[in-house]
């Protein structure tokens, strides 16, 4: 199976962000991908109002992504915002939409980014349940940005059959943050003996794009990591499309050599 990671920079305008999804998804199809992953906050970048654009999974933004996936016969994973649990317009949920080839799934970010001077919980309700989906016999687990600092979600996805963990991010910039991102992606691959597909927003600073306050934007460096923690493919900080061919036999081999899932104790 061939996958693609679309490292983009989104902004305030929903239509412009959809146009990016359209363009990169078409490039992914042209490159032979079966699945294309977009970052967290693909619908609208952080640093902008979210409650006014949050919509249900059946709303117009998600429906356009769904129609594009159907048109191109590809699975699309993209970050969006859905209404909060209270339904009163005060908060949203940070949601990953998965659509295409008969697959419909969504994941609400469990671990909210209340760190480095940013409080995601001020505007976002946390999810509660891990989510996996299956494509062509391969099981994928889902995670979003700050989730990557919490190993239990990745091992839980593996317990639910995941061969691959997808992480979509809008990673906060700062000293050492790109190194942390790659280190954490490698660590979570080793924890769960899964392939990790870590797709982040590109670095807006490197492109001359204005950022807003303390809102996390992106550092780039989307990576594909093997179950043994090796970086197989990596982008730099600029926007781009990364392709990789998945071979799940490497997962079986890793779990034979390094059976951490079987050996671990749950306390």
C-alpha cells in the first residue's frame, strides 16, 4: 500500500484550505497513493476563531472532503473542528475525519494541548475513545498532535489491531521542538511496534507566513517511522508531499524480535 503525507500550511479561509486538500489529494493519486494524510487544523489554522466554523461530520466542509475522496477513489485523513459536547457554541472538538473507499471514521483528540503557554482546553472539548479503521487488510490507529506524548494511546491502538499509527499535528514551534517531534514519533513506534505516519503542518516562519500569538502552527518534518524506530522518510520544514510504501510484514517481524506488547505489564 502506498501512502502520502501532505505537509501544508493552512490559514483562516476554509475554501482556500479546501483547495489545498484538493490539490494535494490529486497529487497523491497521481503518485499512486491509496491514502493521503493531512495535518491537524486542516479546516482552519489555530490562532483563528474555531467555534464559528465548527460543523458536524455531515456538514459542508466535511462533505466536500468526502466527495473528493469518492471522486479520486482515495482515503483522506484530515483535521477539522466539530461542535463541542455541550452544543452551545462555546467549544469545539478537534476532530480527524477519515473518508474514502467505503471507510467513514472520526477521532476526537483526547489529550488537549495545555502546555507551553497555550490552553487548548479553553476552546476544545477532549475526546474519550481511541479509534482505528481498516483499509485493504491494514489497521490504522489515529492520534492528534499532543497525543504523541502519551504512549498508552499508541499501545491501545496496537492492542486493537493497529499495524500503523497516524499522527496529525499542528506542532508548536520553539527551541528543540522539531527534534522533540521526531524523537516522539520514533519512541511511539518503538512503544507500539507500529509504523508511525506523523504528518504536521509546514513551518510558516520559513515561508514568510504571519503567525498569531502563541497558537501552535507547524514545524514541518513529517516523518514515516518503522516499527523499530528508524526514520524511513522525512520532509524538511517546507510544504511538500511525502510518499512511502507500507510493508506490514515489518510489523510482524518487529513484534517477533521485540515483543514489548506481549511482555508489558499493565498496572
